[in-house]
């Protein structure tokens, strides 16, 4: 008897693999015929320039990828060389001023920018150690004797003592007014009390305002930052509310007596009808302890 042939069992992975290949082929075919513009999720804008910045505010467009036309190596090198030359020229100008080494040494000892001290001295005394103001300020930094006395220094004794007193006072003002140059210079010129009275603002004195502008302009010039050093907004000042003074209440059911007025005839012959008031006695309101009467000095009526 001949045995019947049997069929081999089919592997279950073959149908799944065929299904995956069919799906992949279908997706590839759809992607080949579909266009990005046909997507329902694509933003359609009729005028794209309407959503861009105005031309003056756009970034410069690059001619080639990876190239920035705003940076020219030749122009950049020339600009850096020009800046270094200008800085050296400013340094030489300050170094040529009288007492330049002493000014630099005193400024650095007080942790101040030497260019700032030079600018202040230029406006105050034009770098003259013999300058004396009508108010008694002396020396390069025009220091008042009372200001120098704060630190036990006589500002008129030597140039070094004048610079030491002036730079120490300037450092104190920088700490008091939070390094705000406009207020520091206004206080150096008009007094720190004047700045405080005007709620931490530059006082409205024409001399002080001109002084602040002149020193800031010279400082910016020697720093190479013309127009960059400006006044800062004034900081708020804490308001102080004073309690009302106590007022003594009159005793209950008190009646104010009428004042006692004494008069004497006038002695001037040209005004016979005029009387001269000699005194007025105003009794105080009755109280528990009995208030004394108050007599005003005599006066002419």
C-alpha cells in the first residue's frame, strides 16, 4: 500500500511579512504622487512679505551660506587698529597733564577711574594746583577746608593732600549715591544735602547742571565713549509720615473770658484821636490746674 503524500505546515510569519511589504509599497506610492502643497495642514499665505519685518529692521542677507557680509576682515582689522590708536592718544593726552602721575596714584588708591578724576579736575581747576574759588575751595580738586577736615587732611598743604582729600570724598559720594555719576557730580558741586533735598535728583541750579554735563562729556571723551555715559533714572525716596502734634483739649463747659485791653491816650499832637494799645492780656481757657494769663508786648495800632 502506497502512502499518501502529506502537506507541510505553512509558517505563520509569511502572511505578516507579506502584509508589511504591501503597506510599505502603498505608502511609497502615495508619497510619490502627493505634493506638500496638497497637505491640508500646510499654511497658505498669499503675501509672505506681509509677515516679515520692515526692510530697515531685517538682518542683512547672506550672499553665500556660511558667509557674513557684515564682518569684513580688512575693515575689522583697520577698525581695531584705529581704536587702539585713539586709546593711546587719549592716554598720552592725560599723561601730559600736570600732576598726571599723582592724579593716577590717588585715583587708584581710592578705587576710582583715573579718567573720571582727570575729567573732574579739568572742569574744576583746569589742572591748576594754585586755583582758589570765591567760596574758599582750593587746589586741583577744589576741596573745601571743611571737606578735608572730615578726613583729617588740609587740602591746601600739598598737591598730594588735596588729591587725597578730594578722591576720598568722591569715593564716599560714589558709595552714598550707588555709583550714579550724575548725582555724585551734582553732590560734589552743590553739596550732598542739595541732592537729598531734591529727592535724589540733580538740583535745578544752572551752575550745577552745567557742571554735571561738562564733567560727563569730558569723561566720555577720555574714555572713548562719547555719548555713552548718561544720567540714570533717579531712585525712589522713601516717604516719611510725621505724627500730628498733640493738642490739649479745653476743660468741659469752659467759657473763654473776654480779653482785657488797656489803652492810653496818644501823645502825638498831629493825631489827637489815635490811641496807642499798651498791652493785651489774653487769659487762657480754664483748666483743672489753672492756666496763667498771657500778656502780649505793647505795640502801636
